[in-house]
C-alpha cells in the first residue's frame, strides 16, 4: 500500500479567502472610496519566515524517488496499478497532490495542500500587499488542519503510523527460486532491507532502490520519522528538534508565522481626502475630525498663530511656510492606542492586521472639508477670535466662495451672527 494513500481521513474545512494587500505606503480603499496609504510593519514575516518557507519548499522539491524511498512516476505505467492511481516523484508533489479521504468519499478530488499552501506563499512573498485578519484566520486554520494529523484518528493519520505489510525475510524455494519467510507490519515506510531482498530475489526486480534509513520505520507510535513526517512536523510543537532531511516542517513555519504576526503594527496611516474620494458624508467626517483631539489642538494652535495670517490679513492655504492647509496636511501625529481606534474607524481599517497599534497618523484635507472642521472646532464652540481678536468667518457666509476664509482684518457684516452649536457637537461634550 502506498505510503501517501492513507494519510488523512479527516474532512478539511478551508477558511474563506479574500483579496489581500500590503506594505510600504500601499493604497487601501477606505469608507466611501477615500484613499488611505498604509505602511504595515509585520517584522520578519517577509525575511526570516519567508526564508524558512523557501528552504522548506526547495528541499521538498529536491527530495525525490530514491531520496525518499519511492519509485515515483516510473510506476505509473507498471502492471497492476489500480485505475486512477497516480504516483509522484518529489516530496512536495506528494504533499500537494494528496487527496483527502473525506473528499474522496464525496467523489470529489480535493487537493488539501495546494490552495492554502499557495496562499501562504503569496502572503510571505508579497511585501507590497496588506495582510488582513482574513489571511491570519486562514493560516491559523491551515495550521490547525496540519497539526491535527499528528494525533488525529487515534494517531493513524500521522505519517509515522501508516502501516505497511512487508516480508520478514526470504528463503530458497523449489526450482532455484525464493519465497517470503513470513510477513509483518511496520509503520512509517515500507522499504525495509527485507522488502528490498524480497523484491530482488522473489520478484526478480532489477535496479531496485536501496532500503531506507532505519529511522524512517518502526513500531506503531514509535520514534520513527519518515520523510512526510519531517516535511510536516520537524522543529514544531509536535516534534522537537530539526529533521535529518527537512530541517523545519511546514507546521513549524506556520507556527512561527502565527507568532510573529501578533506583533504587527501600522507605522503610518495617511487618510487622503484631498486626492482620493471620500466626498460623501462630509459633515459626519468633519464632525469626527473636529473631535479628534490631536488634530483639533493642532488647528487651534495654527489659528492662534499670527504667522498664519499675512501682514495684510490674508490667509495662505498653500505654497508658503505658514500656509494653513499645508501645515495641517503635512503634520504627522504620534498616535496612542486610544487614538488608533479613532483612525481605524475613520479609515475603515478594522480588517487590516496591526490596526490596534498605529504609530503615526496624517490627514490630507480639502478646503471645503477644512471649512467644515473650522466651523466645528472653533465657531460652533464659541472660539471665533483670530490673534488680533477678529472673528473667523468665510466668504461663503455672505455669498462668497465656499470654504475660503476671509482675510484676517476684513470687517464682518453686521447681519452675520455666530453659528449655533450643532446637536451633534453637543454629543462630544
């Protein structure tokens, strides 16, 4: 019986996959299509963990046929091969093409490794894509699915416990032939010295592959570590120490990924209303921004700074060192864990790994959005005065251009009155 045909009897529940993105100021579409730029720091995921995975995959590709004690694809054309049965050369092919018992019972060929393995490789090898909570959940599920084969089905799903019926030896028979002395069961691998002797003398096999290392087979539940076992469990929570063939198995690499991803952070989040959508619900967005203390206090400082206003009272929005809009849009705020919650909501980052730990935040406003924020930060809260105690008002207050501040020294028409506080503003008191 082939050593890959009995491995798994358990149905595998695959997590739903969703598109993912990531890294080094990468675009992310927030609520209402607003443009968000992220720098997601996932530590050594794309270096150490990827390196371990590449080493694992390359090794499993290199190990083939005699290296792992199998004839491989050459047996596909042999007499007596069951219909539909297919043999493979490399250890990686055995992993990728194994069909689960559960899927087979449904009459469907379901490749257990191929989908999750390909997704894991994408996550590790694409530094410019964002890792999401869905990715982490899928990899956690993949990890659990592999780990369960260590003890699943009362240990019978473990590669080291796969039974094989092999001869105990051979003896001369009539007519100059040989026959098996008897039969016994070994676990983990079938290619024992007695099996090779049987194949050579009884079956007259030419160029028979040599017997495998004795550490690959043994009694049920023994310490044997055949190639598939090493590819799955070496250097993991299920098997201490590195494997002789495969240093660290897939389970160990997945466990390291799961451990390191918990430390993910967003080094900077830039929410860009100026160039990237998000133009709907502007009143609500202005309300949220006006009540974000870091931004609110920064705007107050700018509005109380005489340098924001030129000698003739003009307000510069951009293009000068003291330009109001530039000084808001260029400001990088150091963020606390509490502030991370606000930024996560504003940018729609709930599914982005690391959103609980945002280090810096930047927001880019348009003039109309700034006007709405100034209404809420200053005018609705009774803070109408500029540095010379002139009231803050806009050209739109008397039919002018929307979102443009009047010059500092302009006379306010008598019919203009302070704006009444909104009922929304009162909620934040």
